[in-house]
C-alpha cells in the first residue's frame, strides 16, 4: 500500500504518547513488535478513549533480526558491525 503524503505524517516523538492521545484525525499507529512498544500503543488507545476520541488501528511491524537473534539497528551499524543482507531474518 502506498502512503499518500496528504494523509500520512512521519515525525519524531518526545514522549510515550507523542501527542497521539489528543490527535483527533489519527487513524493508525505503526509500531515495532517489541512487547513494551505494543503495550504502549494499547495504553495510548486507552488515553484516547479517556479523552473522548476513537481508537486508532495498531499496525505491528516485525523488526529485522541478525543471525544472533538481536534486532538490526542503526546503532549497531554505526558501531562498525557489518551484516550480510542474505543472513538477516525478516
């Protein structure tokens, strides 16, 4: 599916809810598959209900993992670790 730039926004967040608890037109939140991140999404939906807003859809995207089972991250790449794309786990 394509993201219509008039319907999507990508921005950094400073807090757990990142304003999602008060955004009236929010339709979905895309999160990684970390348990704490998914739980935060559910918690934010509860805050939305408490604020009189409708729930958003939670879209969970699995993290890409390296052969050691750990998530691939920019921090690991910047620290000099090298990964063969053929060995990554999707």
